[in-house]
């Protein structure tokens, strides 16, 4: 399963393309986002990817949210994990 890290500066259209490509290849992809801006971009990207995948006549997209703990510079940060499946 591919893991995509999303930042607040990420382009949601580019992330959506990466999500759609990973769904085509593996049928499942995971995104990690830390911070409100990154979570916003990740959710927008999932919405765009859903539209791309469903336009191609594929099945519906399922998203399962969850939390992750990531160590950055010795500090533990909590982020959002989105598992996206066809």
C-alpha cells in the first residue's frame, strides 16, 4: 500500500491524481496529514479523486479516517490518516 504525505502547501489536484493512480494500481492508498491545513488539503484531494475514479465507471470509493502518531524532531505529533479504497 502506498503512503502519501500531504502538507498544507500540497496541491489538492496533484494529490488527487496520485490517489487515483494508486487506486488504479493497488486498489488502496493511505494519506498522512499533520495540522489543520494539511488535513484540509487531504480531504479536498480525496473529494477530487473520488470524482475522477467514479467518472471512469469504477466502483465507489471508501474512506476510513484514523489517527497516527509521528515523531518529528524528537516530539510526538498526532496526525490524521485516511485509508482510501475502491
